[in-house]
């Protein structure tokens, strides 16, 4: 006798009930499903009260590392940064900007982060897939600028949910 795969025969149902026996539903659990608190973007003051000196060089020589840790700092800081120990407090998206505009905006962003006492920020630079010749210019330069900036202690690739290789998590000095 041919039957569709999803259809149970009476013999199968009886055999299942005999094998399982009496079944009692579990009592309701008094559990709360953990949820991450929603990220609130910080309100940025778009007026710059003081001139921010442009001290970052565009010249990148050689290959840049995939992560950076300032001199004299424990590797544990970088590990904690990679594992999300510090929550992302603000983010900056540099997509579509030219190099000069991106450098200026990054410096203003890091200056504002210092003023607001932020510890961990996300800088989205993109992967360079739409760049001529496929070269990720902003990716290389952004990472190079972060290595030069005095407020940046460490940086690493962002988690995949936050941009992966197209973004950087930066750990900043406090006070």
C-alpha cells in the first residue's frame, strides 16, 4: 500500500503511543529570555569649538597588520576587545568619502569621543569592493590613521555583525 511520506498509518500511531507511554506536559518555566539592551546613538555636537590639528599621515608603507596594540599594553586588552568586552558606544561610517574628507571626519569623531569619555567605537571604512582596481584605499588609510592617533590604544576587525573586515573596533584612552 502506497502512502505519502507525511501520512501516518493507524498501526504506526498505535506503535508510537505504546512506545512513548503516558506523557505529561512540562510545567511552565519562569524564565526571561536574555536580550541585549538597544544601542542608543550618541547625539553629536556638529559644531567644532576648537581647531583640531591634522597630524595624521596618509603615507602607508608596506603591509598593515590585521590588529594593533599600542606599546607597553597587555595582549589581554586586545583579546578583550576582540571578544566584545567593551560595548560599542558610537560609530562612524566613512563609506563614499575621499581620503581627505575621511581623515578630517575621523579626527573630529575621535576628538568628540574623547570629549564624551567614550571607550570603544566602531569605524566603518568598507572593504573596497567598489574601488577602482579593487584596492581598499580607505581600509588601509583608516587603519594607518588609527595607529598614529594618540587616543587609540588598540584596534581590531569588527565582529561580522558589525561589519567584519570592513570595519574596525577601536579602544580609546580614558580621560
